């Protein structure tokens, strides 16, 4: 595409000329040697001239087939030079709601259906202003996607709209800060929207101790409105506590500008969970992960039962590749490793008093080792993965 005002720019090549691919192979090889990137972004975007010269016409292919063949060859060349590299491409030329249609500018023929002819391993960088329908279109065809907010507009409207449009769409991997003028002044709100649009909940899980049925616990959270939307407000906040026979919904009280809390009386034994849910004036709902509450039936207040009573010995701690567990019994046991948000990262089964767990694939951080034997007894101990 040439800039007709000053002649700068580049000329769009014929997609059917073999020389194109030898040039592309050479360029990718040079880039890979210099930078060894694990991700490549292919700039197939607004291709307005196609399928007119003899090299294209003699193939007797549709415009959709020619374009899809080109993208597939480019992706294949990258994979040959750098196996396992992730490739991305702009959405518009493969989007039925954007440019993938008949008679697109000076394209000779129909681009419809090209989305069914390209590799599903390519991630779509979606920039269609018709956000949610386009996201749903690519998701329904099995593609993973990223969105591309900002575009050098001096407000956060575009970021917020994309963040909301992403909600509930499968295989959306994240957002790309998209600037054409090297303007990074909006990186802070972009990072905030990457976390959430609407209520942002910061909640410290309860300490992992053994509670007694009848205990009253305090559930707390800091809940923030969208700081870039002056009209945003928190309508209500709830703590949803699940138990063996259902769940309880507890209204959280606003104690200060951002601090919310609720008291809850534990009524049953076993492993209960809770999560905090916030609703804002824009109709958006946010919730935390489920946090666990360990409850036992106690006859009286016994300090020893309120601590992490455990026959476990874990070493080394911190650990890098392997974690050794020593126990006082050899009963059939399930071992769960969870992060501090209660998400399971690994599971093991053992019948031995001594077990060595392979943890080399677990990211660095603080984790809880939870052991449950056949009698239902639970033992919990924290460790650090380096």
C-alpha cells in the first residue's frame, strides 16, 4: 500500500509468486537468528488488491483460497524455522463481519469462507469495532483470540468496551495495548482493565485453620469501583458460603469507602467454601475464587484444634524440583497442592509413609499441601516453591 501524498509505504505483492516465499523464509530466518522470538505477528491486514495477475488467475482458485493458502504457508515457514512458535494475525481479512466478503475493494472475487481454510493454531488479534459479535464469530470457529484496545484515543472508553465484550467468550487470551504513535501514557488504565472492568475485589482468604461448628467468622474484602468511570458505584456485595446441604448468601456491609465485611456463623462440619461477589451500577458482576473453610465438630474451645494440627513433615522447604513428605501412617492418601487462591495445581495418590512429589513444573510461589486419608482426616501445611 502506497501513501499517495508522499510516495512512502510499500507495494502489495502477488500472493501466488513463489519468490515471495523465499524472501519471507529469508526474512524470518534473519529475525529468528537475531531475536529468537517465540511469537510472530503476521500483518495480513486490509489487503485491498488480489487475484488479478496471471500468477493468481492461472491457479483457478477463489480469492479466499489464495489468501488462506498464503497465510498457511507463512505460518508453516515460521514453524519450520522456529518449531513451537506462536503466530498471530489481524482479524479483519478472516472476519465475515469485517473484510472477509465478496468484492472487498479491488479484490477480484469473494473472500467469504477463508476463515475455514486457515490453521486453528493461529491466534486472532481482533480489532473489529463490532466487538462482541466478532469475538463470538471467531470463538465459534475454534480460534483463540486477543483483543486490541486503545488506538491512541485519549480516554479509556475503548479499553472498557473491549474488556466488557470479552466476558464469557472462550479462549480469549488477553488484551494487546495497541498504539500506532508510540504513546504509552495509558498503560496504567490498560493494566487495570486487563484485571477487570467494573468492581475490583481484593480479598484475603481466611487463615487455613480448623474452625468449630458454631464459630462466628468474619469475611472481609476491599471492593473498588471503576476509577476511570466517574458514574460507577457498588450497588451491593455478598458473601456466598457453600456447605454440605446447600449455600447461604450473606449481605456484606460497607464499613468505609472500599472496605466491606460480613459475619457468618458456621453450622456444620466438613469443608465449606465461600466467595465474595460484587455488583456495580453498570450491571457488571465480579467474584473471587472459592476459598475454603475447614470446619469440625468441637465439644469446647480447644486452641490446639484451631491450629494446623498435622503429622506432616515437608522438606526441603523452600523446594525447587521435588518435595518429600513424611507421615505417621501408610494409609491410602490423596495429596493436593493448592495456591493461596485455593486453585489446585497438582494431585498425587500414595499409600506410603514417605513420598517424593515432582513439583518442577509448578510456578514459583507459596502453596498448601493438603492430605486427605480414607477416614476423611485432613492435614495442611504450607511450603514455598522456588
